[in-house]
C-alpha cells in the first residue's frame, strides 16, 4: 500500500536535518563563491603580511635580590615579609616596572613623545627633550645642513648648531650631530599616548625556578628597541633604590626622634633617683628586694616597650592624617613597616589589597586605551582604594586598642606585685620603683639605638631590591612575524567566509532542485522520479516490438518517444515501471481504477508520461485504456500513429460508438481513445453528464483508465 499522509509527515519531519552530503552539494553548487572569497581573503592577508615592516626585539635582564641584607649582615631589616602574605614578589616587581611612574620617566627621558613621520628618519635623533609647554605643538619641521638644524612649528623658524639646545614651540631639544637625512617631520604625541605605546610593546617574564626577569621591548627600529628597554630597566632600578633610601630615611628620622625623647626621659629618671638617694640616704644593699625587683623589672620593661610602641603608632597616625594625597601611600608604607605592626597579618593584608587596587587603577588610567576618571571601573577602584585606606587605618587603631589592653593588663599585674612590697619600708620601695623605672627606660633606649644603627646602615647602602644583570644589545635580526601562520589563518578565514556565504545563498534560495524540496513543499509523497529522456535520432534506428498478430492492430511510428517500448532496459523505462508498481499498490488507485495525468504548464511531458505509464500497465497484463482528454492540443493519436477522429468528442456527442472510437495498439491489452474533433467548448463537454456516464461504462471493460488532460495553469479541463 502507499504510505499514509501521517507517516509521510513523520518521515519528512525526521529528514529536515541537513546531512554532510547536502552541505557538500550546497558548497559544490556555489563553488565559485567559495573559491572567490577564499582567494580575495587570502590575497588581502598576503598583501598585509608581505608588506608588514620587520620588528626588532631587545632583551634586558634584572634579578630580584635583597642585597641590602647581605651587605649589612642582616642589620638592614627588610621592610616587609613577602612570604607570609601569599604574594609573588617577582610579579609585584613586574607590575611596578609597568607602572605609570616608571614608564612616564622613560618617556620623558628618551623623548618618546617626538615620533618621526617618515620611516627612514633615525629614531635616536634627539637628546635632552623637555616640554616646556604641554599644549600648542603638534608637528615639527626640521631641516639639516652642514652646520646647524632649522626647526619650525608653525611660526618663525629657529636655528641652532648641532649639540646646542633648540627651543621651538613648546619643545626644547638637542640634535647632537647631523643625521643621515636632510629633512624630516616629527609629530608630537601626548604623554598618555606615548606611555600607552610603550606599555603595548613592553613585556616582562620570569624565568622558571629563578629570581631572574627578562624585559623585552619590540619596535620597528633596532636602536629604538634597545634604547627603550635599557631605559626601562635603568629607571626601574633607580626608582627602586630611591624608594629603599626614602624608606630608610623616614625610619631613621622617626627613630632619632624617639631616641631623643627616650634619652631625655632617662636623664630625668636618673636625676630623680640620685636626688632621692641624696636626700634620704638610701645607699645600703637591699638583697631582700631582689626577688620582687626582678619580677617588677620584667613587667615594667615590657610595659614600657608596649607604651613606646603605642606612642609610635599614635605619632604615625597623626603624621599620616596630615600628609597630602601623593604622600599618603609612603606614610602608610612607613606605618606598616613599623615594629609590631609589620607582624600583624590583618594590617599587612589590607595594605597589599590597597596596593593592588591602586595598580589596577593606574593600569586603567594609562596607555593608549586609557579610561577616564569618570569610568565606572575607575570610580569603583577609587571607592575600593578609599575603603581599603579607611580599613587599614581602623586596623592600626584596633592594634593600638589591643596594645592599650595589654598595657592595662601589665599595669594590673604590676599593681599586684607592688602590693607585696607594702610590707617593706617605704623608702626602699620608692628607691626600688625609681631604679626599676631607670632600668626600663635604659633598656628601651638601648633598643632604639640598635634600630637607629640599622636604619643608618640601610640608608648608606647603594643598592635596592633589584639588580641589573644585563643591558640589551642591538638586535641583529628581526623577530619572526609568523607569516606562515597568518597566511594559513587567512586561508581558513577565506574558506569560512566563502562557505558561510554559500550556505547563506543556499538557505535564501527558494527554487526547487530536489525531490525532497518538492515533497516538503506539496506535503505529499513522491512515487517515482522520471529522468530526462533526450529526444535522439537513435530512437528511429531502434527496432520496435513486434506487433502481435491480429486484425485491427496498429503499429507505432518509427519516431515514437515511448521509451518503455523503444528501450525497455533504460533508466527511463525502469522509472516508469517503478511508478506503475507504486500505483498498483496504492489503495486509492485500486479502488478507483482511473488516473489523471496533468502538469502545471505545457511542454512538461505529461502526454509522454501518460503514454509510457499506460504501456507499463499493459505490460503488467492489465487491460488499459488511455483517453486523450486534451481537447485543445491533442497529441496522443500522433504518438500511437492513429487518426484523431472518431474520438472522445464524437463519442460524447453521439456521433460515434464505442467500437469505432476506441483503437487497439501494438501492445497487448492497451487501447487508445483519441481526442476526436477539437470542440469550441471543451470544458462544458468534459464536465457534462455524458462524460460521467462514459467513464462508468468504460470502467466495466478496462482494469485501468488513464486520462491525458491539458495543463492546470493553461485550462480548467484537468480540474473538471
């Protein structure tokens, strides 16, 4: 049986997925587009790659090592213990190297804001570049002769000898010697743009399992690459040394102030003890107080140490509140490095959290793609920095409060110890107290002197935490530009774009090219696909099937196009037999026994299909009648080589009977009813009662009746 409509919907719905073969066919149909886009894209990439200027890379090396510790024998204590904060010291130094302060100093030192317009101009043309005015100068026109250089910045030209300073516009510079060009034009970029260019071409990476850092800079000129990378590492090492010195100076100054105060307090305590002994005459040994004095002495020393730390913390907080914004971070670093606070993990964590926020803010506000201060990310970082500072100050205050609590506990313990001395003579107790006070202050003064000596040694050391290992040499050859990879990527991109365009054209093309397209559009199953049957003269040379003997038989003409007769083994003949088989097993055909063959437009092969289909039914042993219902352009009589009259028209009008109108053919069991005379009103004739009665009569004599009708779009006869 034929497949039902529901089963067809299920099968067609399951077949909506695009297979690899369909994709390949789509690409094959639009191969010109794929090839064209691929060639254009690859050619464009090849043009860019082949015309790309070579780039040179210079490498300088430094190492991270706290040489101050080795030189001072450990007396110059490190300002911070990196190992306890879960940070990477090497990455910290790399971020500092890429900070705005370092790169800005490099830009100003090397005059990187002046950039030649012509590629042939040497990049190390100028020395001692200073911008005396930030605005108003965009381009400089320089001309070089044998004795001097002439510069113009939109106004009057300025002339100076080689090696002498030259101020033009808002720029003061020096040309040390005559360059290899006679004229050049230089553009002036902003400081932020120059910083962004340096950061874009600067890269710093650590070597595995070492404290060595390789700093690389890439430029279009080998001299520029070497000059800039050497300037970066030199400025970084210098700033690191200056920072270490400034920290040591601030620490020394603070310790000198504390030592001066402690010495004064010690002198006052010693004078009070001497006066007391002179007045009261207390000079004999007091062994009985040894035990109590030793305990009270230890408590007092510890209390004075905590009190000194507290005064130091309070003094630093007071100083920090008076510092301007640019000095706030340095004051915080001094506060964090103070003894007692440096061991506080909460304070240390908050301080480095603030440092990371500041580095993130600097990276957003510098460079060619820098963000404005009103950028939401910058504002958020500013808020986080302010919050971190507040939390850090609060943590220090909390530390002071903790120190106060410890001092109070020591005071209570000291009070309990002093209560045990009440049974002793008052004079001896007073002397013991004064001696304890003097010893406590002396111990604290000795400790401050030791710290002061360390600070002086640290200040005198001429190295920082980083040391320069190697300066960059002049690159001998350009770095690889990855031409092969870029060309391969260009080829892949071209293939992707071409394939995408081909698939897009395929998706937007609504024409019907395949059987599946037609079935999906009409929502009916296809029974067979009839291949194109070319009309060839060879058909005239084929021998026709022999006409069975019998009276009244009619032979087909030599030029017949019925492939089912002329070439029974061809693919076209097999296609008609396949269609016949599907129709035989169709329940509709079995119950009705009639078929109407039509088409949408003329010359689409409906008459040929009807004739060949009738032949295949007859070859199956069925009695078949083919009726030429095309009463406008009848052709069936020509195919079978019979006369057109009498035919269907005469039979319907009663001018002829069944035996005269129906003709036998050369195929056993197959009969033809030609059209007959062409009437002026074929639609009314085919839609009348006599036509319905004729069909009922003919169905009794034939197993299958096939109608050849006019095209649907040409006439309404087929619909009737």
